C-alpha cells in the first residue's frame, strides 16, 4: 500500500462537523453503536483542544435527513444513554484501546 492509498483510507475515517460557532471540527470515526433502536456514532477529535480532554470520545445520536446520502448528528443530553453507549463501545474495543476510568 503506497502513501496515497494510506491517505485515502485515513480520509474515509475522518468526519468533518460544524461546531456551535460554525467552525469545522475533524473527528475520527470509531464506531456505530445501536441502542434501543437508535444509532449513535462514537468519534474521537482529531485535534485536541485542551490537554484534559485528550483521548475523550464524543458520542452523537444519528438522525435521518430528507436526503438518503446525508445523516445528521445531534448531541445526547441523557447521561444514562451516553453511559450505556460508551459501555458497549468499551466492551467491543477492550482489546484495542486502553480505557482509563475516571472517578
């Protein structure tokens, strides 16, 4: 695999979203989790904004749009749902990531 192929493969895993200020933010797509007939994406910010946020993932709910080619992602306010989705993600990737529990 040459460098161009590696770049294309990496680009397939990058999602660009707009934040509340309209600025573009790049995320690495990690997984799609289903919970209670809803879908959630687990994303890792490509550029860390603060050292304390390093390695923290973002979980967003997937919502359908009128276009079949596009999806919309919305923040999840329910802490219980976030925790359930993250637990499923941790279980699926326990051998690939070194998870740190914060108390």
